[in-house]
């Protein structure tokens, strides 16, 4: 009562400010949660596609830990090829502006090209460390919910929609790599 109407107004303004901050924080948390769920569903879709590859010719590893987060999928073929696959659940249309990836005409929240490149160099180093083989890592950025027209590679990374994934891997497997990684597959398990 000692503060009067002015005190009540100040308290109401402070309460409104605190409520607004809390609501904004909850919106941000919900948005991140939805994005994480959408990403997990996309990784499961791609994982299911990869798991249909013949086991006699392809070895698939999911969620390989790296210093740059995780690599969603790694495929090693009997012919000695290595594929690194990063999965994105973004919707809309994927396009390029120079060496920049755009989704619906805007840069994504993270630099997917840098993420994929960093993981590819790390994976190449791990294969060398574990097997002694110096291999080329075929990097693929696959979108599960977006329209992806035929795009040129960016820094050696193929950018495709999920429908093309199996074909791209099988076509890439037709090239024989001089390194015999197939006999070293148990070493790859150490990366998990």
C-alpha cells in the first residue's frame, strides 16, 4: 500500500517483462525440440534406405562420432569405396549461389558444406590411422524433405534428395578403389 498505484504499475510491468522472456525461451526450446525430432526421423529414413543395400557388398555404420558432432552414416563397399552421408530434414527447395548452399533462397542456420567437409577430412584421417589406407571419401549431403534439382558438386560434396541415395551409392560402388578396406571392417567398428 505504501507504494501506491505507481508501485503496482511497476510490479505489473516487471511481471509482464518476466513472462515475455519466459514465453520466448519456451518457444525457442520447442522449436529446437521439433527440429531435433525432424532430424532424427530424417536420419531413420536414410538409415532404412541404406539398410536395404546388400550386406555382402556394403557395410553401413550409423552415428559415427567425430570431433565435429557426428557423421550420420558411413558406408564402406566391398570394392573399397567409402561414403560419408550427412542427412538434413529441411523442406522447400535446395539451390546454390556460387559455393553457397541455399534452402528456399536463404542460407541454412549452419554451414552444412563446412560440416560435411570437416567430417570427410576427419574420416579420411581415421581410415588412414586404422587401416593404413589413404582413401577418397565420397561425401553426400542428402535432403529427405526438400526438392533437390540436379546440382553440381560443392567442394566434392554431392547434394541429392533421398530418392537418389541408393542409386548414387551403387553407381559409386561400380568404381573399384585400389585399397582393400573390406578386410579392415572390424577396425571401423572401433570408430563407433
